[in-house]
DNA sequence: GCGACAG
DNA sequence: ATCTTGTCGC
C-alpha cells in the first residue's frame, strides 16, 4: 500500500506555485476518489446505455430517451471561489429546454487538476436531488457534464464522479485537453494536426488511445469549428454511446445541454450580480 | 530539465 | 473558470 508519495501524486506543482496543495489533503482526495471509482467499476457492469456483455445495445438510436440534462458552473468576482451552478433539462431529440435551475455557491477547495469534481460535483448532485424531489418527472436520463469522464489520470473525472453521486448516466465533455502520464499517446498538437488536415470528407475525430491500447476518449470537431472537444464516458455508458449522444446534441461546438447551462449561469451573473445577496437559488419549469 | 495541467 | 469590441466570413 505504501507508495512513493511524490511520484504517485498526480499534481506535482512546485511548492511556491499558486496551485501547490497540501500533500496530505491531496492524498485524502486521492483515496476518496479511488473509492468512488470502485463504485463506478462495479455499477458499470450493467450499462444503462451502451453495449452489454452479451453484445446487445439497449439504445441503438436512443429509443425511450426523452430528457437530457446539462450542467455547468460559472464564476464571478476576483477569486474563483464564488460561483453559480446551473442545471438544465432538455427534451430529446428536440433539445427544447423544459427546466432550468441555478444555485449560488462558494467553494472551500481550490481547483486542483485531477480533482475538479471535489469542487463542482457536490453542488450539482444537490441540485439533482432537489429536482428529484420537486420535479420527479423531469429527472434526466443522462447528463452531459462540463469536464472529463474517464479521460482522467485515474480514470475518474468529474463526469464519472457526478454520475456515481447522483446515480445517473453521464457523459464527459471537455473543451480543453487534459494530458497526463499513462494517458492517450497523443499531444494536443497531434490532435490539432489531425483535425486540421481533415477534409470535409474525412472524419474530424480522433480516438484517444493510450500506449496500452486503452481508449480513453474521443477528440472531435462538431459544427464548423476546427477546435475539438474531448468526449469520454462518464457513468453507466460506453464511449460509442457517449459520442453518438453528443453528436445528436450538437448545434454548435458545445453540445446544447451544456451550452444552455452555461448561458443560464452567465446570464444570471450578468443580470443579478448587482443585487447579489438575496436570491440564492431558483427554479423554472415550462412544461410537464 | 522545463513546462504543462478539465474547470 | 473570468476580464472583453469589433470584426471577418459564410
């Protein structure tokens, strides 16, 4: 069980770096993360979406899928400790927003690469719990999360983390590439070169395969951008399913559910930051 | 060795 | 993550 602390730890910032973190706390986070990951491993033996062990795919074209969720968090102020978390529910496949909710929040933990979930997932999980209570019929069947799924140093990004907490299938959608030891054998430059070289006919996507052959995720350019996004499986679904779902949700570079959540929280900050202090959460429903 | 690191 | 106008192109 004993490990050389420094090399095993994912974050090796210099002690004077603004991102330096107490090694003990880092170790605790890592332990907690691995424990949660174990839950994901066992629970994913029976995927809600994706190919099962017997080869059957329960959702060839997502029949029965009616509600897709999106989450995002926007920050305000000087530091990045105060934020507004947003949860948006869309119909599928129409992608009409039927429910929005947001919540102001403060974070105790700093952002630590590899441990984003410990900042963001708890609030989002709370919001989902609240939705379960107030609007049981609007609980989404799958949630698109702003951040990585298994494309992560320990195979457990914020999408996995939230999925396990809320017990809902999730997809990780990152706007930036997270590279780490043992990860995909591709640099961001490699990926850029690939998608830039792609003609309209060739596929503007690239499997993120590691040296071991493990497929961590998929870099893909949707809409008309040349900037890729990075898809990976979160909870209870496989990569192929995640990629297909994201395709069906994309009108622009960022899939609609996440985009809607992003706009919701930004708009709230923009319009209500003056009266910042009173309403600390809010819900709106259009149709049931 | 140095830099880089989802949000 | 956030601070930000206009601008070039389809």
